[in-house]
C-alpha cells in the first residue's frame, strides 16, 4: 500500500482497527433522580439497571444526581450572595472604623 499525503503534508497510512477492544456504543437512558427527567442518547457507559422507554424497548439505565433539568444554572434558581451583608459583618467583627 502506497503512502499518501494528509491535510498538513504528513504521510499517512491506513492502520486496521483492532477487533473486540472497543466498548460497545449503544442507546442508553439517563435519568435525573431529583426531577425524574429522562433522556435517551448513545453511550459506552456500562450499567446493570435497565428501563422500558417510551417506544416500548428496554434500554440500559444510568441514574444522575444532577442534570440540566435540576442544575441551578440551567433552571434559573441560582442563589445570589449577599456581599453587602458580608462586608458589614466583617467590619463589625474586626472593628474597622471608617
């Protein structure tokens, strides 16, 4: 097999992919345990649990502690810090005079 030039001028060779060393890439359901939100995607993650999806098929199930449906940044429920109160408390505690 002749060498060929790649995009940046380097020579490239075709290297055969090794068989049976790659993890299985399959559809998997991820479920947020705090909100119950589930979504179907593809992944190589391994799990022993499974769930029946909306299409009637059974898929491996991965549970998540937090997802976009429960994360404060995405849901808009972020707490704002009271920085003014902290400064005043610091000044009272350490006796800073103005």
